[in-house]
C-alpha cells in the first residue's frame, strides 16, 4: 500500500514537472536573452553611459522589460499547445488581461465592477498562474462549444463564446487565486530563506544540478518570476550562480587533467559555456560522465551558495547568472556575489584537479586502445 501511494505521489510530481517544462521550455532562451539585455542596461546605467530619465533609457528598458510584462501572452501560447486550445484564442485572452483599459482599472483607486459585481483588483502583467489556469479552463469551454455548435459555425462562434465566458471567470476566480497563490509561493520561500539564508544557499547551490536533471528548477523559476513581479527582486537566482560556475570550474579542471585531446577540447568548450549561464554541456558531457567532478561541483556550489545566501545577494530581473548578466545582480551585495562565484568556480577546479578519477583514466585508456 505504501509503495502504491509513493507511486501515485511520484507520478503527480513527474506530471507537474512535465507540465512546467512544457510551458516554460519553449521560450527559456528568450528569457535568458532578455535577462542579458537587462544586464547591459544596468551596466550602462552604472557607468553613466545613459540617463535613467532619457528617452534612450525608456526605449532600451522597453526592449528588456517587454517579455516579462507580456509573459501571460507567451504562456497562453505554450499552454494552448499543451492543453489543446486554439492558439490565437488563447493569445487573445492574454492580450485582454494586459489591455491598457484593464490595467488602468486594476491599478485605479476606485471600485471596479462588472454588471454590478465588484471585481477583485489584480495586476496581470508579469503574472504566471492566472493565465495557466485560464487556458486550462478554456479547454473545457472550447470542447463544449465544439459539441453543441454545428461544424460549419465552430470557427466563427467558438472564440467569442470562450472570450465572454473565460474572461469573467479570470477576473472573479483565477486572478484572485493567482494573486493569493503567488503571494504564498513568495512568502513561503522568503520564510525559509529568512530562517537561514546560509542553509538555503547550501541546499540550492549543492542540489541545483539535480534540480535541473529532474526539472524541479522550473518550479523555482516560477517563484523567482513571481518574486520579481511582487517585490522587484529575487534571491533564488543569485543562489543558482554558485552552482552554475562550479560546473564550469570542474569541467575546466578535467580539461587541464585529461590527456585525451578530443575530450580536452570538449571540456574546455563546456567549461567556458557555463560562464554564459549554460551548464548542460559541462554537466552532462563532462562532470556527470566522470562522476567525481560532479561531486566536486556540488560541494563547491554549496559553499558558494552559502556565501551568496549569507550576504543576501539578489537579482532585479530574471537572468541566469553569467558574465553577461552580472549587472542584474548589482542591487545588493554585488561584491559578495562575485566572491561567491569565484569561490564556487575555484573550489570546484581545485577539488577536481587534485582528486583521483578512475573514470577519467578508464576513458583515456579506452581512447588509446581505439588508436
């Protein structure tokens, strides 16, 4: 009976991770890219290359902010594909939530009503949860329309019926649910973080590679986006930095140790790629393959994460820690953040360099035999 319950729980967790992956993975590179742009803008401001009151800044800021402001539309598109909803109907639902009239109403001081019913005030820009729930609900409205509307008129009448039914449900149900759930996610993480930032840093820094392997990082990304939307900054992303740079340090140490020229080139490329925030080549192609470097990277990531957590390092926009996104982390304890990255990278390099690795020897011997 216990095993059956464990199996059900595992399936629920796997399904949840798969859902988050299917929603966020299609535009993860776009998320990272806009984070790089935000980093460049922060760097220009810090060096006084542009003035925050200038129109140049406003234009650049729009380029950097547009993705996260309109993320409900992007999520509507990926959720439509995931739930089997007509893509343009889903995208239009996201646009309705972000229409200037809707935004002005929700940010106004007065009471908002819909047919004399008071509407809870929720700002939908940069929100995640309401649009996901909305598109899932749209699936059932759409399927109902397909059943009762003759084939000839399905394409004409299904979209307006979906819009007229789903939009009020968002305003009265999914919006408030998303607002409360988002607040709980943010406050829950903050409570754990406030209990011990150092321990939080150790946990995230050391376990981040396994979070990535099992897709658990998608849940943390949701919290990070929510934190930035609610309070203007996030600490989770700063804790990821140590883990990312530790993978690079371990991979470059392998490159330094190995005599296999082909594998050396691969390890160098993978190690340098992590400095741009991309860990998969180093993690899967080098460190996990040899096992011991992954252990060293996890230890170093935990130590670096502890430093970042202890000093309250944070990001002001969603951006995976990388050399190109460093300005995003300038708002608080930036020097300590840099130190956490250097410690993680250096410690992983040293531990890997001076640790015996039979898997590396085996790999080199197999290569010599092939030659």
